[in-house]
């Protein structure tokens, strides 16, 4: 494949006779998608996902080309667009039969002493500190978060639901949901700091495991 | 009510990584191509673009997209 400059790509794709450039970009995106997805996708579905995503990405790229600022290589920018489309589609398929309500917290009845804490190489003092912080955070989750913040945090962090999938189920978008979760984290962080727990100490204590 | 310890640990880490200013998914995505090229070039991307790094530390789907993009660029460069 010829090495086009960013300017050459843009001019070729914008010209009236852009079929050749489109074909070259499609082939590039298909190679890029294969490298990006081969370790992440069921091999039986890989080819179809690559074909569909490359096609969708071409349309998106043509539509959004004016937003490309030339700060990276055009092909990197185009790959980014294609990979996001493919992974979003993959997540949509994986999660299509799961409702937010399916991902409810379980009442484990566990005290925070057994394996979860002792399996890491933490000192008894650190274990005590971890236990204190976890108890406090549990209380904050139950008392300071709105039911929706709690539900979304559990669905994403415990259930592993992608933020975009959770957003769709709530009739919102990932950016708004991210903001809601950020507000929830910030609120709990402030409460922890008021109780004398700093973020740096917490990160240090929880860095293992 | 006892929430699962592993879940609580994740929440604790998320709280500790929280910054008053954070970028959302689209803001991070907007810079992801530049960030990935810096990483591939061995440049200190996290220092140059801390808001991208912070978002990737906190958002699984965006981190997955970044890692997939890196995989692709690395192998395309090796062709």
C-alpha cells in the first residue's frame, strides 16, 4: 500500500473520484481491525465483524473527516474510529440479554477477614487499615449514593457491564453516566478525607491485589 | 448487608483515583490516537496527557479500546 501523507489521504477521500482511496482505506482498516480484534473475538465471528466494522467505519470516517485535526497520522485516527465501532458492537451483542436488574449485589454475609485480605502479602496493620476503609466505603455506598448511582456502580464494577450498555438501559449516554459516577466517587472521596483517609494512603494500602 | 469484598476493593480504588477534573469517554477518545502514538514512540504520554491516562485508569471499555488500538498499531508498524 502506498504511504500517503495526511494531506494526501484527505484530498483523495474528498475528491469526486475517491473510489480508489476508499478501497485502500477499507483494506487498511480491515488489517488494523484484524490485529486489534484477533485476541478479543471468537475466531468464528472475526471475519464478519471485521467486514461490518470496516464498512461502518468508512461511512463514519467520511462523515467526521472534518474533525480530524492532523495531530496524529490519519490512519491512526481512522483505526481508532473503526476499533471503537467494532468493540461497541461486540459489547452490544455480548450484553444484549442482560438487564441492569440482573446485576444486583449479593448479601454475602462475609466479614472482611478471610482469604480476600489474607491472600495478598499485606501486613496485619495494612489488613486492619483495608478493613476499616472497606467498611467505611460500604457504609458510604449504602448511605451517600442515590439508588441509581448505587445500581450503576454495582452493574459496572461488580457485573462488568460496559458503561455504554448501562447508559443505553437507562436512556442516557456514556458521558452523562460517567459524570454521574464521577460525582458519586468524588462524594465518597470527600467523605473519606473528612474521616482522615487520604487517597494516596488508600492507593498504597490497596496497591496489591 | 455485606457487599462483596472484591467489589468494594474496586470501589475503593476508584475513589482513590478520583480527580476533581476528569475527562469523559468522548473527551478521552478524542485524544486517544495522539496518546497511542506517543506511547508507541516511547514518549511519556501519561505525563503529557494526564487526563487521558486518568480516564483509562478508571474506564474499562476505553482502556480496552486503547489496548486494541495499540495492538493494531504495533503490528501494522511491524509489517
